[in-house]
C-alpha cells in the first residue's frame, strides 16, 4: 500500500513557490470573476431600470419567544422585527419578491458563523507547508491508529494529493473559501440551500479522507480532543441550513437541535467515564496517562511561547490531578446534555452558558486553538459545536414574527414584477442571440446582488474544483515532485562521450550504433539495495509510457559497480526490475578499465566501501539526442522513492524524451 | 419532552457511547497454541583447518537499515580476528557462509530493501581477496542455507521459498534440485511429513543432504539424495523422544563426517541433541539438553564435530566431538553473538555491540571470561538509507 509521503521536506522551496504562484493566479481569476459579475450587473441595471416592490407591512406585536403573534410584549414598541431591521428589506435570491419572514436569528448565526469558519479554514489551507505536509504529517498520522480498511481508504483518497500536491492543495483553499462566501452571500432561498448542501458534501469528503472518519475507529476517542471530528459539525450545520425556511419558524427545530446535542453530550460523558480507556489516570506507573500525553503533545506544537506554557502547565496539572479533571469533564458533559435534553428554555440557557465556558476552556487548554503549527487546518471542534448549540437555543427561544406582503392591486400586479420594457424582437440567428443577450441582461438586472455574489462564490469553488479534477484525472504524478527532490535538470548541448560495451545478451553495443534514436542513459549498480532499483523501475515505467515511440527511443544503462559487473549480475537486475522483456532496453558492462573510463567521461563515481556498505555512487540520467548530443542532465536521486516521486521522475524522463522527439 | 422520552434518549446516548468505545477499543485475543519457533540467528562460526570464520551483526537498527553483518577470520594458530567482509554489497540482510576447503570460503549476502537476489563472494586466500558471483534468487534466512560439497565442487542453496538449487563449480549457473513440496511428496518422507527445509549440506560422498522440520513426531528429517531419489537418512530417536516433533536446526560437514543439531519439541519444552555420523548411515546421539521454553539464539560447529549453542536466556553450552554430555559455560558477556572454539580447548565469545567486536576468551578450567581483543569496525551508518 503506497504511503502518502512524497519524500520531500514540507518546506521545500520549489513546492512552496509553485504553490504561492498558483494561489496568486487563482486569486486573480477570482477577482476577475467578481469584477465581471459586478460590471455586468451594473450595466444590466442601467439598461433595464427596475420598479421596486413596496415594503411589506408589519403586524402588530411580535413573537419574540415563539409565541403566536398578537401577544404583545412589554417594553418594546410594536412592529419592530426581531432582527432589528425593518421588515421587508430582506430579499430572496429569486428577484425583488416580498419576504414573508426575516431570517431567524439561529439560522443567521449558523450561516454567518460557518461561512466565516469555512473562509478561515480556506485561508489556513494556504499555508506554504500544506502541499507536502498535510498528507504526510496530518492525514496519514490521523489514520495510522485506525483499522486497515480506513487507512486504505484514506490512502486512496490522498493519492491525488501526493501526486499533484500544488493543484489539489490550491483547490482545497478555493473550495473552502468559496463555500464560506456562498453561505455568507446567499441568505435564503434555493441558492442558500444549495450552498448549505455544498457545505455538507465537502464536509463529508474532509471527514472521511482528511480526518479518517474523525478518528471514531481509532482508540483514544474523546470529546476533549474533537471527537467525532470537527468537520462533522460543519456537515450538521449545512443540513440545518438546507432545511426549508419554514422549519425555522417554530421552536420545534430548536428543541430537536438541543435534544440531538444533548444525546451527543451525554454519550460523550459516558465515553469519557468508561473505565479502561486511560482517562481517569493522570499518570500510569510514572508515565503520562492518555489525556496528559495528548495535551503535552499539543504544547510541543510550534506556537507562541506563552500559549505553549499555558498548555504545558495544564498538562502538568492533568498529570497530577487526572482523576479530578476527568471527573469534572464527565459531570459537566452529562449536566450540559441533561440541560439540553430537558427542552426547557431556562435550563437550556444554563446549559448553553456552561457549554460555552467548557468549550472555551477546552479550546484553549487542550485543543490549543487547533490551527497553530504551520499545518493547522481548522480551529478544531469547539467553535463549530458552540455555534450549533447557541443556534439551537436561539431557534428554541427566538422565532421571528410572521410578516405578510401587501396584496397587490390587480392592475398593478404585472408592474410589481421586475418587468422592464421589452425592446422590439429581432429575427434570424442574430436576432436569437440578441434575444438571449436581452433576456440575460434582464435577468441580471432583476437578480439580487446577493444571488449574484453567491453565483460568484460558486465560481470560486469551481476555480478550485476544475483544475484539481483535471490534474487528478492524470494517473502520473506532477514532475515538480522530481524536480523538488533532484533539482531542476541542466540543459546542455555537448557531444556525448562514446563507448563500446557488452549488453545483457552478450552483444557488443556502441553509443555510435544508437545514432538516430533519442537515448535515455543512466548508470546502475546491479546489487544496489535502494536507489538503482528505483531508477530501474522508473526507466521501465518510462519505457511503457513511450511504447508508441519504442523504435525511436533507446533506454540504456551502464554498470556502476567496481565489483559486481558480470553479465549474471546485470541479468539478475533486469529480471528483478522487469526490464528483461523491454525491446528497447540495454544494460551494458565491460572490463573494469573500460567502465572506469566511461564513468570518468560522464562524471560518475563508484567506489566500494568496507564493512558491508554498498558501493558509493551518484545517480544521474543523460538525455542524448538523435545526433549524439547530450541535451539534458537529470539528477535521478529518487530520495525515499515513494510512489509519487517515482511516478514524477518517470514523467520527467518521458517528457524529456518526447521533447527531443518532437524537435527532430 | 416527557421524562420517559428523556430517559430513553439518555439510554440511547449511553448505548451509542458504549458502541463507540467498543469500536474504538483495540483488543487482541491471545492466540491459543504455540507459534512456530524462530530460526536460529545467522550469527555463527565455522572452523576449518586453516582457521576460523565468524559471521555477526553489528551496527544499529535493522528497521533503519543501519545493521551491517560482518565476516571475521582468525588464521589457524592465531588468537586475533580480522575484518574480511567482502566489499561491494550492502550486508543489511545477513550473510551465510560455507567452507570450500582450506582457506576458501563462499559467502552469500541475503537481499535487503529493494534487492531481490543474492550476491555471492568467494575467497581462496582466507578473505584477502574476493571474486563476485550471483545467485539469482533469495537465500533462506538460516545459517545453513549455503553448502559446498567436500573439495569445493558442487554448491547447494536453500532459497526463501523452500526451493533448493545447485550449481557446478564456479557458481555461474544454478538449477533447481528439489523443493520442500517435492520432498514432502516423496515416499521417503512419509514418516516425517516435512513442512519446512531448514538446512542444506553435502555428505562425505558429495551427495546433497537436507535438514527439515518434521510435522510427525518421532522422526528426524534428514534426507540424502542419491541415484535420483531422496531417502531418509537421519538417526532413529530413542523411545523417550518418540512423541516429540523434531526440527533440524543445523547440518554440517565435519572432519569426521556429518553432524546435526536437533531440537525435539513437546509443547513448550525443547530438548537439544547433537547427532553425528561418519558414514551417513550410523548415527550417534548426544544426551539431550533440556531447555524448557527458551529458544536457541545461535549455534555452531567446529571442524572436529564439537558444537556450541547460545540460548535466548543468555546461557551457553558446548559439547565436544566425542562427548555425549553438554557442558554449561559461565554466562557469556553481554551482547555475545557467537562462540568459537579456540586453541588449547579454550572457548571464545564474540560480543557485537555498535561498531565494536569484542573477543572474550574462556581458557580451560577457568570460570571467568577474559577480554582478549577489541576490534573497531568502520560501519557506514546511513549508507543503505
């Protein structure tokens, strides 16, 4: 099972620069999209002036706590809507229609809160270490203690990332920023629900492939560290936001939300209290207990010193008083859960207050804010959870009053709609195009600014999705990985030093006899245990990629071992790497003197070392054109030789050969 | 929400948490029954008329490919060991050696990492110079995976998949001789029913001889090949061992014939025996050495048929060529990887730690080990990474 490592350091300068460059380019595209949308609407509005619909009247009294309209509340002037805005100003996405009710405060909190969270998470994804660091240092470790099937699934999903680190990492930035903007811009209506569903969909992708199902299949599951996965709360919020508006019109939804959260809190309390899971002991036989170890590891994350001190101090406190910390946590979770389950607004308010304090303390002292260290992807679970239960409380206690639009006069009914004057219709294809432009312009003029902005947000998501999908469809890794490991290849134009050696079949072969073909030449130690088998594998893969041009390409290697240079060794290597059956493969050897001359001519070194070490040698490939000139020198040091880096080197070799083939 | 509903929900939450705890907890059931015993280490010594050879592991972590197997040689009459590891190949996977007679030796480098075949090296001058060779397969992980017929003619190799290959002098072309499956199917092996070949050797008449692990109790899996057929050629066990399953741990040629180290198991109990023959037919058995549960960590034979064993619990035993009784040695120094028989009935303990080989000597009649030599080995850490 290939790992998710690419073998490159997380702070590789080439990758970081390429990532930055891709983000800047895409940012310009995003800016252009919004600019075009804004200009188009501006032009459309000026071309098609719209008659605005009259403001809706407000009923007497207001339903602040979900009580039916008509029950006046003391101390408040009649007619003031809960949202503080005059009723009727809110517009849906479908046009200048009158709104029957303002956005419920609970819903608004969820929408704006999670919109901001998605944008924040997207910005975090733009950290320079993400392309290489996220799969290797975040995703793979988070799946490491899960069952094998979870690891396989996470690996499979993470392979496009390791193969195309720039495109996929940039995609995640724009997808998350786009979803965030979408939630912020699209307040109600179909656009808003679509945005909410996008949030659910993407959240599930992140939960499965990025959080390994939130670690629910791994040992050590605890609410304190974000179980069952922060992004699951994003999904829950998305589902709630996708509900029809009328679902928010009664306290029932709030009651259900709090009940669900109550079940969750009680369940987490039971889990935390479960014996044998290591949470009751701060230390075990002198070693840090489960919770203490987790907190200590968070304190060692790169972060401001004062924060690290606070977290480390709490780790020490937990080590000394683990039982008390766990007992407090269990009681607090159970009490909050019970308060939420009660359905009583007063108890729920107490529960919300307690939960906010608990979440804040956990977020600071245990989760360590969640997003520090250079590879933090989100502020962990406490903030999203807090948004949910506060929203649930608001949904329970603050339902907006119903408002109705005035009945339009029959004669003015058509004038109520955004019906600008229609120009005379033209005929023919040009006329149809003109009609289309006209109706498009009319639509733009009548569409609310928010809807257009939401459409722009969708376009931002697509700015991320489309290039990433195109890259992921390519089964070969990005050659930038190879360049990040071995450096950029040197472009030269010098005559390739000649040689005459024996190939793996015992036949005499000279470089001159290969004129007319593009030659990919490398040097391999047949008994090497690491680099050379990888390079041989890459050459074999490049040969398969270039199969259509097999007659014009020659892949060749010269033995690079002072001791093991027999035909038997060469043939054993060929069998090992699957090179024996390739028609355009040569693995050549000769006497030690012949080989040493060739090594010298090509700048290769090969030296036997004592005490059981393999021969010391460098790794280089030469791309020789049909006239016998070296045109590129590629450092083929494969590094750790992961699946991604091997594929990337293979692409680099193939591209180099194809370039020379194309240039004649 | 009614009280009943609250209670129901709370119970549901508790059940959910229990389920989650069950999913998340990692439990492993202890397996009943015994795991197969691990093979003895590749660390061993070989004594010839021209001196002694020793294979030990030095360096660091095998997981990080920082362990390097080394070959040492001590000329006859000398008390000093020298490093003679053949150059040009990484030795992280282990080394197996076989005497070719006189100062000659052949060594096989077990493959490691991405190397899948076995480079060979042959010396004719006690390790001063080496000639390369190739066995295009993966050598088995046992100290007797390589054997040479008396006189250094034919070679036999036990491969990792249970196949046995042979080669003519020069070791350029290897051909299959047999396999564990073919051997198990042979009529001669019915009494033993072998499931694993554990050693390869040659008889004094240069017939290939195989050692195996028998699944049927009471039989010793030593097979010799002659006239195109395999025949069971091992000793007959005494009655008190008739109920035990026997595994051949070592099989070798000595100056006086063949010798084998046998492990007879019953449950967790192991009895070690040395079997010797001068004609391939009549065997003598030593007294059994009752080990209880521990396994043999390393073992070796001397040219005269003496044997030594190092046990997992740190104990060491020897048995001389003519004796039937085991002798327990004073506990060897820490990190002892192999023993060797020195001059004047002395015993040497080769302790390998990091880059240092320390030779400890136990002279005849002495109860304490004396440091005789410290050899610093220039291990190239990180060279195989």
